[in-house]
């Protein structure tokens, strides 16, 4: 762990130790999530805000504080502020990155505050009371199974990874296991950081290095969009197809219209943040047991069933 992360964890522990523990009529739930820097996070922010508005209207005894962060350092500071100034009784956090948030969230837990971790796990297991996520192993496996079915021995693929997190590791490990023994060649894997521009640049690099690419696992629809743009600009549209994930409405619409470059997609709903907030709220207002793991399964989207997953009014 980096020295500054250890320091931040220690500093937060001191803040927690100095925070008075007293009963209060209104319980405060802190929600710390990444900023809406790309489509999936835009959808996640939308669902977080909608869930908070709904729950505040439903439960007068609950109050919420929502903070969004563009980097791990700001997220740590946001959590410190929630503890020091709002006396939160529960924290719902989608870590910007796993490693830098582990010690600070551990300090929150050590202070007796309920912790719900969403989507991107921490680098140490067992800190959180509740974990809510899409099925990251299933996400990678479902995509890998399609590659194993659609490609033949000797075909070449490239892979765009996300931000370095436990989530990304789970997806890639499952994808790799699904194509193991098929004879499919993985030419390269690089981090596109679930970002359209980063993926565009990585895909440009792949295209300049490799003359023969049969398919791309972009592992995210924002990255798929960047990869598709790079392929188009290079004039190589007919050479390969792309599989992203999460069901972005623009991608699903292209599938519905029969785009041969987008044969399938894999579900991973941004509304999972609403599930996490609602379960946390339920645990704060009732004796309902909500601890443990809540995993939302991944499904394969095809041109035949794409209409079931197309929501034109959604933000993602």
C-alpha cells in the first residue's frame, strides 16, 4: 500500500476516534461514488440520486449525503467529511479504485459504522457488511463463451481492460478461463480504464501493431464506442467485431438495427447502486437482515432479444 494511502487511513481513524458516538433520531447514510465521467457512471449517478429522493420521501427518519469524486483522493476526503461533520451511521461506497480506498473504509468500519461496498471490491476481503454488484465473474464468462462459440482455433483477438480493480481482475480471469483451450490467440491486453477516449487510443495502438484482428473484447460499452471509432477511422470496419458490455442504449439500438460489428452484449446494470442504497436503508430502519452478498446476474444480449434491454429514455 502506498504511504499516502496509509496516512489517509490513519488520519481518518483519528477523525473517527474523535467523533462523538451518540444516539440520534435521524440516521444519516453517506453515499460516495465516482463522478459521471462516462456513460455507465452517468447512469449510476442518475440511479443513486433517484434512489435517495425516493427513500427520503419514504423514510422521514433517514437523511442522505451524496458525494461524487473524480479521483481516489477526493473520495477519501469526502468520506472523512461525512464522518466528521455528518456523523453517518452507514456508508455506501463504490470505490474509485480498490487499493487507495481500502484503509479509509476499514477505518469507517472499525468505528462501528455500517459499510456497503458496491461494484468495485476493496483490496482486502471481509471489511464490508454488505457487498452489492453485478456478476463480474459471469460478465467475463458470458463474453468468453460467445468468443469460444463464434471464433475458431488460430483466430486473433485483443482485449481492453478497465481500471485496475478487483472487479476488472474477476472479469478478465473469467473471460480467459472461458476461452482457454480453444486455440484463440490473445494478441494484447491493455487498460482502457472504462473510458471512451482512453479506449480509442489503445485501439489505435492495437490497430497499428496488428494486421490481423478478428474480434475485440472491449468489456464495457464506453470502451466499445471508442474502439469502434478507432476501427472506423482506420478503415478496418469489415475486419473484426466488438463485444462491449452493460447495455448502453446506443449500442443496443445498433444491435437491434443489425450492425454486424456488434453481435452480442452482456448486461451489467448501473441501477445496482439503487439496490445497494435501498438495502442499506432497509437495514437502518428495521431489523431486516441485509448483510452478505447481493449479486445481480449477467445475461447475453443478442439482436433477437435486444429490444427487451432497450430503454431509450434512460441516461445510459
